[in-house]
C-alpha cells in the first residue's frame, strides 16, 4: 500500500506560498546584485546601496522590500538611515551550493 505525504509533512513549517515569495524575490537581476553586495560587504547603509545600484530610491526600496519580505535581508534602523544585511541562514536553506557560494562573502 503506497502512502502519500501531505504538504505539511514535506515542508515542515514552510508553505508553498513562502517558497513562491522567496523564488519571486530571487527572480530579478537587480535583487540578486543587491544580495551579492550585502553578502560581500556585510551591513550596508541604504544611502550607499542607492549610490552603488545607481537607481532611484523608490525602485531600490521596492527591491529591498521584496527581499525583506522573503526573509533574505535584515534591516536595522539607526537614526534616519536603514542598514541592510543578508540573512545567510535563510539563503542557505533555499539555495543550491553553487548559488550560495556566489552570495556568500569571500573569506
């Protein structure tokens, strides 16, 4: 007799909606560039990200919100500035070893 596993058994605490949100967040070259920059530089002020990415603040905020909502970046507010860092543990759970190596900081 064959048994099928339920979605809950397969995914544990993660749902397909969570994976959908995460993969959508990764499905953009600019967001991948942001993740790479954060992974290599550590914590980065949004003002420095804006200069590096050469994009308007509104577009950068949109990309950062998607990455934040997917759990791939963390944000710390200091005064009037936000500082962003990559969430390595969340990235490592989802990405292949090859892509993780690209987004991990060089040692």
